[in-house]
């Protein structure tokens, strides 16, 4: 379990952190392809997780229910990661841009199928009341370790061996772990056929987009609206963060690894008291405080240029963003209808990933084109991201507080 969880989270963390810099450094410094790639990946991830998750629920094979999706998915995920950097060999920039968006979406499809849909469902299948805490502990540990690897090790490795060797190695590890761990994985026993009451597949899938759900669960959708707006604010700058630090501030990838590692460790330390407060304190008050402090952190991050201050402001920006996530998700789960929890957690992906990662990077790209510094890289014209992306993103995050005036967490 740990091998699959850790490998999957590292692959996701690297995609979120370094695929965008790869496009900027090797194909074009135009910010629009980054926005297109992030949007395509987000839509693919959301639809794949919802669709393939529902499909894996209904699958019955002699190899198991989740195992085929995990085994084959991880292998193809690793292979697509190996092939991803080869788009840089395409000489025509417009063709290379189209292919990099397609390649990232294909990789996301396999990753979402293997990890987000099948593996996540498998961990739920095998966990019992006695073991669920340990399972969740392993999963949360893998996320933290993956972020450390992506932030600390990846930048230094790319600086020393280059993008191509780095992606080839990462893809090879994903293939190897998927082949070995996927082959050894044991599916949970299938429920007896007599207990199955399956409705048509498309009926279950399309119910996720039923507008009547909004009318029936007003409080839930107010929380989802907060999650959507705050996530849009974060996505205005996050896809361009490393590009900004490297090209505007002058930070090397190795130096970013130090900053990113410090921020991730600090955020993880803060996560524990945040989790305790989310259970004991009024969640709306916690969201107000966390959103304001995180937004101020983003604004101050745009005003500093030394490593210590970048690390400090980045810590406030990200640590209190973690607090926002903990409180909002905890509040959301408190409100989930008992019989529809899976459905609403699927809907959360639309508000948390699909919409923000389409709108946020587009806003960031537009700001960079209008306020960024013109540049030429490898013969291609583009722009260096400007500090305004953090300032506008923080303002949008503050606007997420408006819906909270129409709801209260009574505690």
C-alpha cells in the first residue's frame, strides 16, 4: 500500500510542480500553454475519477475488482510519464504546444484511473473499523513525503541531470512499482450477487450533475462555493509559482527546493493543531481567520525577494491555506447526507479541481500577458510572471468569504 500510495503522490506532486516549468523552459515562455495544460489535466482528472471510479465499483473479473485498474493503470501512467518530455523534440512550437496538452491529459487519465479512482477505492474496500486509522495514516504520510520529494529532491535533480533524465527515471519507478505492487495486491472479497442492487451506469454518473441537488442541500453548496472561490484564488498563481521565482526573483531550482521544503515541513507541523481546532472551534470563524492570513501571506510573498522572507511569507500563504482546506472539508463532511456521501465527494472534485484549475490559470495567464515582463527564451517570445498574480489571487480568495455570511457552523 505504501509503495503505491507514495509513488502515486510523488508523480502527482511532480506534475503539479514541474510540468509547467518544463513547458516554460523547453517549449515556450508564453503563459497560455501552461493554463491550457492545467485546465485539460483538471477536467480529465475530474471526469476520469468520477467515471472510472463508478466503473470500477461495477467491475467483476477473476483478477478482482480494483486490481486490473491499478496494475494496468500504473504501468501506463509510468509509460506516459516517460514519453511526456519527448514533445520538446517537436520543432514546430504550435504543434509541440498541442501535443504537450494532449500528453499531459493522457498521463492524467491513466494516473486518475489507477490512483484517484481505483487505488483510493481499494484502500476503502480493505480498511475495517479497526484498521481505518492506520490506512488513513499511511495515505496522509505518503502525501507529505511526496510533497517533500517533489519540492526538495526534484528541483535539485533537475538542476543536476536535466528534465529528460528526471522524467525517464520517475516514469520507470512508477512502472516498476505498479508492476510489482499491483501484481501482489489482493482485492477485498466481492459482495455476494444477491446483495447487489445496481442501477444503470449512466444514471449513477449523470446524477452528479443534477441541479436539483443544489436546491436540496443549500448549506453544502455554500461550502462548495467557498472551496471553489478560494481554490480559484490559489490557482491564479500556483501554476506559475516556480516560473515566477526562477525568472522574476532569480531563484534557482535547487534554491526553490530549500524554500519549498521549509514551507512544506512548516505546513505539515501546523496541520496538526489546525485539525484539532477544526473539531473544537467554530469552523466558520476558523475559515475567516485562515483565509485572511493566507491571503495576506500571498500578498506579502509578492513584495519580497530574499530566500528567508520568501520562505516565511510562503509558509503563511500555504500553511493557512492548509487550514482553510482542513476546516472546509471537515465542515463539508459534517453536512454530507449519510446516503449520498460518495456522490457529494465526487461533486466536490468539480468545485475543488475542475472549475478552479480552468478559471484560475486563465486569470493568471491573462495577468502575466498584460503585466509581465516580455522575454525571449530558446527563440520563443513570452512573458516573465509578475507579482500581481499573487495579489489578485489573494483578493479572489478573500471574496470566498462572502458566501459564508449566509451560513453558520453552530458550535
